[in-house]
């Protein structure tokens, strides 16, 4: 399927590793022009020279705003913004959470998406195929035991995406949220280890519990997620906006 993304101008936040890196690589393979930011300098240095890279912590509003200006200048406009940056946040009971950890989780997972979106919109209005894809999580649809800051941030991402779809639809800008479930990689392993420890259960039990929420009983790869992003960003996805797209076979039911 030709996705017609050759020459598309794309910004992906946190593109040095993991899902963001897979999204960057997938856009590059389609012939898109890509810019990204991350805190991992070594990871950024491993990207091809054609990618505009900046070391930016997305919780630093000023630095993120400057990155958006420089990146869109380099790209000569913007067709797609992928708000991918996110951290797992703390695992713990509400009374044990530190306010700094809660604020940091919200700043990285949610507030950063407000900042990039505000900067992107004037440029996206001039695009023939404008879209924003906000990475949420299955935790943006369900409650998440002992991970309330992350779940609150990811539900916020869905609320932001749906509101932006309504606000920006008349300008021809589509906005969708992507909700990964269990993604193959280190991060998921660490999350399950932390949950197992907090609940006093084995890693295997934590994994089994997590898979009980999904109908696809396997890890999704970052590359598979990147495929969904490409589709949503492409003209093929032009009839899809305001959706919270689950990419884990979310059952929508308990048990
Ligand atoms: P990851 O931890 O593998 O990679 C995250 C990247 O973000 C790294 O390159 C890291 O350096 C960068 N980063 C971390 N903090 C940053 C900051 N403050 N500013 C800029 N860059 C920063 O994570 P991932 O699994 O690729 O997750 C990507 C997105 O997918 C996140 O929004 C995450 O919440 C979401 N998600 C992941 C999973 C999963 O199982 N991995 C599941 C659901 C949703």
C-alpha cells in the first residue's frame, strides 16, 4: 500500500529509543523528513544525519518551544506531529507518592503535548495532510493498579486528543490517540517487575494479570505500533480523527 508519505515533514518527540525510534525509522523508510528531540544524546547521535535532532527534556517548556521552532524551520513546515514522549512514573499507593514524581509524570506525559501542539497548529493549518498522533496507553482507558499518575496522564492524553480533534477539525487537522498495551522491550519488563514487587507477586503472575486485559495475548512490537502511526499520518487515514485507537486487543471488560 502506497502511504504517500514521501517528503512529509514530521516531528516525533522522544525518538532516540523504543517506540519513538521505531516511529522515526518507519517515517524515514517512507521517505519522510524527520525531526526529533530526546534526553539521550547517544541515542540521538545514532540517528541518520538527515534527522534534525536536539537534546531536550520535554518537561522544560521553554526548551521544548525552542525545539519546535527550530525543527519546523529545518523541515520547512509541518505535516505530522507525533507526541510520543512518556515515562512510566512512580509505582505506589497514593499516600506514598511524592508530589515531585506526580508532577514530573504529568509534565512529560501530558503537558508536553499541549506545548508541542500549540506550536505545531499554525504550521499544520498550511498542510494538505495534517495530523497529530498522541501516544497514550491502555492505561488511558482503564484504571491502573498502583500507577495512578501514569493513568491520570494517559487519560488526559485521550481527553486532549478528542478535544483537539473537535477544535482543529475545521482547519483540516486530524488528531488521534494511540493506546499501546504490552509492548515488547525493557520498559515493559521494568514496569511488570515494579508491579510484582509492589503487590508481592511473581513476575509471571503480574504478566498474566496484564494479559487478562487484552484479547491479543502477545507483546506488540514498536515496529507494529509504528505501522499504525504511519497509517494514521497518511492520506489513507484521512477519515479517522478524534479516536482513541487501542493497539493491543483491549477487551474493554474486566476478567
Ligand atoms: P522508552 O522508555 O523505551 O523510551 C522513551 C524515550 O523517551 C527514550 O529515548 C528516553 O530517553 C526518552 N525520554 C525519557 N524522558 C524524556 C524527557 N523528559 N524528555 C525527552 N525524552 C525523554 O519508552 P517507550 O516504551 O518507547 O514509550 C514511548 C511511549 O509509549 C510513551 O509515551 C509510553 O508511555 C507509551 N507506552 C509504552 C508502553 C510500553 O509498554 N513500552 C505501553 C503503553 C504506552
